[in-house]
C-alpha cells in the first residue's frame, strides 16, 4: 500500500481552526475504515462474488488494462480489473475500487476532502484512503488481532496474514506494521540478480549471480529506523540461513543496514517459497552493535 506525505497542504478557509494536515488525513482514514468495516459486515464472504455483493447494479469486468491495475467508472457503474496481473493483486485492486465506490457514496466525507485538499494532493489523499479501505475489507481487525495474539509480531504472523487474506506479502506487511505496538521492523527478503541492484558489481562470465536482498520493509508506528529496498543480507545472517535450510529461525541477531551498521534485534525469519518474511524486534533503546 502507498501513502502520502503528512504535510499535505490545506486551504485556509476550509480546514478546521488549528487542525494540522496530518490530523485531517488521520481523521479521514478513520472514517474511511469505518465505511469499509460497515460494508464488510453486510457481505456473505470475501471472495470476488462476496466482495461485490453490496454494490447493487455495479458490474465487474476483467480486461487487459496495460499499466493500470483497475478503475471504477461511476457513470456506467462498472469496476474494471486488469486481467493480466497476479490474482492477489487483482483482489486488492477490487477492494480498492470498491472503496472508491464507498467514498463516492459518502457525501459528507467527500465534501470534507474537497474542502481540505485540492489538485494532485486531493487525488493522492483519495488513493490513500481507498488503500485504507481495501486493507480494512481484506484484513479485518479481528484477523490481525488473532494472528498477533497467536504468533506475536513475527515473520510467521506476516506469512499467515498474506495467506489467509489472500494478499501480497507487501500488502500484509503494511497492515501488520500499522497494527503492531512493539518496536518492530518487518521485511520481505528474496533473491534477486546482482545487476538489478544499484551499485552492483558486473556479473561474472559464468552468469549473473543472485543475492539475497530486502524487497520491501516497514516499521511499526514510532519506529524511526527503516530498511531500504535492495539492502543486502549477509550470508551468515539468520535470514539467509532460513532461506538456505527452509527452516524458521528465531534468535538474537541484528538489523543489517545498507550503511554497514548493525543494530541488535531479535530476528524471526520465516521462509515462504523463494522468499523470507522477517521481523526485527528492536530493543527499547537501540544502539549500534
């Protein structure tokens, strides 16, 4: 899921007195989540047919759409989904476009958005809200609470959320991170060609080597550290060992920042097909190893 900067500008004559842009966006997110949760309660299920059940008269069409994942056309009452993307991406896109329909049906929220934001910023906010709505539809609070209670903020919980909600690991990561109270960094790591990474050495004559790197990462609220995509994982790190052995590993280790800094952390690495889903539990006052 994408997000927008917290410093979105507002029109002085539209924003509540003393309200910061971040507060306005946070309030809109809460209202969007309520819309999605209320809609979800009316559904017979969360499969494709079930998700569409509450939209009377709206047709669902799958078709090639080039670079676009999907669209909602309110004039013709149709949701379009790109037929050539992965099923889990189609699923999230459907929930995202349903959220567009829900947002357009809430005159009060839509009016507040138009009063507070404008231009490209308004479009960014709307897209963010529809991502929030999609996450609330596909990954309800009950599911997130259950997984965190059973597995804790771990790589295993991340894998279970992606599987049960039938969403991509990156989508599950952002939802789980937002719901995690502990100081945790989550990451999805996978093998990639060395020459796909910036500043990589030229490939060897025998072929392009593959290296284990961070593909996507995100932290719980309040965690100020981040792992950049493309950060390499050392061969002796628990994440690399989990991928090699295909066995889950939980042990005290470190966060391998691209700069070379090693921050102590409790690492939980859960291998899943050709990737590893990881959580790094940071100490209360982290420092360099």
